[in-house]
């Protein structure tokens, strides 16, 4: 059986993960702000019985995440599942002070 612990941190989606571990190669964690979110996601996946091969892909979608990109990328030293950082460029430009062309 594959289930999540009863409480998820507010920054993690409630759908993490919905499929049995053998059917999912990676989970995308949206709105990552810092390394703590990825460490928590890794712990939740491990406690939930997910395969150690299940990867974490972190979405960098906010100015705070961009400012913390070094910390987030270095979290791979503690989060072996972290395989990718994905830039949410649409989210980053949806701000009043950013002009789109």
C-alpha cells in the first residue's frame, strides 16, 4: 500500500504522489522557496514507501526562489532524489513590475 502521512506542509501539493511508486518516475514540487521544502518532500516520499529512484524536480517560480537558488541547488547534497530545477518563467514574469513584450 502506498499512502502519505496525514499532514503535508502547506507548500507541498496534496496530490503528492497519487500513483503507486512503480508507476511514477518523478514528482514536481511547485513553488519551491528554499531547501527545506525539498528536504521535507524527500522525507515524505521515503516514509511513504516510494522507490529511492523516484526523482524530485523543483519548480523555481518566485523571486524568493531565484534569490535562494544556490541553497536550493546545494540541497542535492542532502536530497539525493533532486534531479532537476525547472524555471517557471511565466510565474516569474506575472508581476506588476515586470513588462512583457
